[in-house]
């Protein structure tokens, strides 16, 4: 009995000691990355990438004469390759997947940012960033709050909004309350009025996305 | 022991999904609102037999009250999509940018007028406030005012100042009389008719009386009068100045400036026993006192440093401290109802302008910029300031929001407006 008790205590103690080394339990999940919205496109349309790199590439002028940099490799002798027959269903799946990848690549105007692939979140393509910019502009444009209604301290309300493919809002919830009812309500109304948002861009394959909207009062004073 | 195992396994069970769930969510930061006013829609009221035009008058009057607050943008009826009388199509209201909607009905039965007001939050599709008022046709303005207060309370947390009036001295030629006027500029009432200089009206904390200084007997003496009119009562007629200042929150005492001992000094005048307790003792001029809302401090103006500047002292006259150092003429301090600010007038660029600061003299903010603006007075909720604005030789009684926005003229046409003093809530 004592031994069992000792073992259990040892287990719970080691559990307690090991606990801090594990990531802390978070209810408010911190951002892995935040979208930096510098400018909002007035029209939500495809724009050509104007990065320095692409400009440099575009600026390359073709030479007059073609230069062969590498000799053509010797052709391998034709060998009969035996195709192992795949089940019909399986091959169709692969074809579809390849097609999807091809479409995705075709839809991406610029290079994919390396920081974009964060877990389950959709990859942050420029197109997706522009979509976020539209959400930002829509909500900001609808946010009504007269000065003097809330105290002159910095408040923050975070509202999580789930947006479906067609742009409609499927759910809204407070992730963080500012502690001021009137500030919270104004933020909620702004998101409600801003929706429905535009349809997802084609490159975005997800059926829905979840976005946290952080409202601040710092600049109101 | 089993319990321990159970707790351990529960902990592990709950930890796992949380760890898995910590994927990156995109956050969008919005740092300031785009719309400085709440968009609200008010439909025509339902009125089956409408000989007096109530169906239009009620929404129009409500819109006027709401606009005056500076907090609302009333949406033009022409923009309305939902004009049906059936159920409310909330999406049609959010589509035109409305956040709130007011619908109402008026019924006339004999002499009885009853009105229903209903406020909705259209973004959530829910009812916020419903009120029914019953009275006669004479009460219709009060009904609308009451509901305007309800809207303010529901959307901003404060009932507004619809039930307040502003007292002031209105000058015609050499004389001035004491007047009161509604916060929306209606119902101008003259309280005195002395054909003498009467100045410095101050409301009692219950809103029933107004004290003031008048030269009606030759000497500037201190009087009190019922706010609804009636005979006056002499409070103080010391030789020299008897300048009226604010009432204490218990209504017993007044802050006054007397010059009986040679120069202007500040006193607390107890109306119950007639005693005057001297607060300042200085060879210079000390005038324009006001209490902090908790009554522990007094702000006033003194020229003891050479120019008129604002000072703060304890309510018993000790610990005098100068708080204004910018500008060579600062006067008329008034402590905000919440106690966090003092509004005053200061000479800036050759003209008096209205400024606010904190009670230590910091966070100086100039609220007005053009013309001459003076004599500030706080609304009881601290959200507005009444003042006198003079441009092109014309004097006007004005109000603005306490941050300097939403300048509105309340009254104009008199030779000169002086010493506006905002009433407490009058509950009418």
C-alpha cells in the first residue's frame, strides 16, 4: 500500500515538476503571425506582383544570340517500363490532387511566403492577404463609436469570426472582453454590419477560415 | 488513490487537445473607429387617426434630440429599404448602415395621448428598450425626451442631459437679466426684471433655486430666486462686492467673493446660520472659486503672482498651489463632475479660449480656436460644456462636447451672453 502510495506521489510530483516545461495551457491562442495591412486595394482584383525580385526578372532582356550552356544529355536507350496497374479509383484521386496543386500554383501570383504555412491555417498568399485587407477595411469602415462614450484608457476587445467560403459569417464570439460593455458592443456591431464578406479567393481551398479581430481604443483619445 | 489517478488522467486528457489546438490564427488589428456617431434609423410612428401629424412629429422630435447629443447620426428616411408594417427585416436595416432602429405608435383617445417607443439593435436582431407613456397632448415633448434619455442610457451608459437647463445673464444695453433655457435651445424663460446689472447665476444642487448677484439696490448684493420664477430673497449685502459662486453639494453653503475688508477674498457662506468662513487672506485679488466634486478642494483665480492664474487649495483654505503656468491670463476654473478635469478660459493668441487640464495642471488641451470663447460650465454628466462664443462682434450661447467637438449654438440675438451655468438633472 505504502509502495503504491509512494509511486503515485512520485508520479504526481514528477508530473508537477515536468509541467512547467510543457507549453502553458492557453485559452487565448497567441498569434503565430499577424497580417500586416499596409494598404487596402480599392478593388479586390488580381494585381501583378511588383516585388523587386520580379521586376529584376522582368527586366532581363533576351540576348540576340542563343547560347547553349549545357549540352543535351545523351538520350537513354529506350527501355520497356512496366506500368504497375493502379486501381481506377486510386489513379483518379491522384489525378485530382495533381490538378488541384496545378490550379493552386496557377492562382498564386507571387511566391508563397515561407512564414505562411502555419499549422492548419491557410497559406498566406498575397491574394489571401488582400482578402484580409478587405475584411479589415469593411469592419473599420463600419465601426461607430463616438468619443466620450468610453473612458480615455486603452481598451482591447478581441472578436473571433468564422467566415464561410461564400463570405458569410457562420459564427461570432468574444475571445476577449475589454471590460467596457459599450466598447465591446460597438466592436460586435461593426463586425455584424461588415458581413457578409466577399467570396473567398479561388486559391483559398478551405471551407471556412477563422479570424481574430482586435479592436483598440488607443488612437481615440 | 483512485481519485489521484483519475485527476491525473483527466489532466492529461484535457491537456492534449489544447496543445494540438495551438495553431496560428490570423489577427487583424483595428485601432480607431471610422464613424464618430452611432447610426440610428427612426421610422414614422404608427398612428391610426392622425389629425395632428403625430406620426411625423414624434420621430422628427426624437431625431432632433438625438442629434443634439452629438452621439447620433440619424439616417435619412429616403435610404430606408424596409418600409413595411409587418415584421422587421433586420438585414434591411444593417444594409443601410443602421445599428439601432426606433419604431413607435401614438394613440389619441379623447384627451389621453399614449405613445409607444421601441428601440432595437438591428445588428443582433433584438429589442433593447420598450416604453409606453401616457398623458395629454401637452406632454408629448416630455415623452420624446424621456425616450431619448432611454436611448442614451442603453447605448452610451449615461442618460444624457435632456432634463437640464442652462441659466445665464443676458445683456441688453447696460442692464442684464437672469434667464434659463432648455439644453436644446427651447423654452427661454426670464427670471428677473430689475433693469439693473444681474450676473453670475448658480443652480442649487436640487435644481429648485438659483442664486446670483444683482445691482438692483445699487450695491452688488447676493440674492436667491426660485428657478421657476417668483420673488427673490436677499442673502448677503456686505459693503462692496457680494459675488455669487457655486453651491456645496448638500445645498447648505455657497462659495462667495466679498470685498468688505478692502480687497476681494473668498468665503464659504453658510446659508443656515448666515456665517461666512474666510478661505483666503492675501493682499491680491482672489475670485472665481469652485469646489472639486467631492468638496475637499477649491480651485480659484488669484493675481498674487502678478497675472491672473488658477490655484487649488484645500477646502479649508490651506495648501494653496498654483496650477497654471502657460499664458498670462487664466480664469473661470470649473471642476468636472467626475473630478478628472478642470475647464477654464485662458488668453491664447490675443483672445480668450477654452481649455481643459487635469487638477494638477497637466494635460493641457485647448478646445476652442476661433473668435473669443469664455465662461465655461460643465453639464451634470461631464460630457458637454456650455460657454459664450463671440465672433464678429456677435455673442452666442453655445455648447460643445467636452473634447471640443460638435459645437452648437443654443441661443443668439441678445447683446451679450454672460456666465452660463448648467443645471443639475431636473427630472422633468
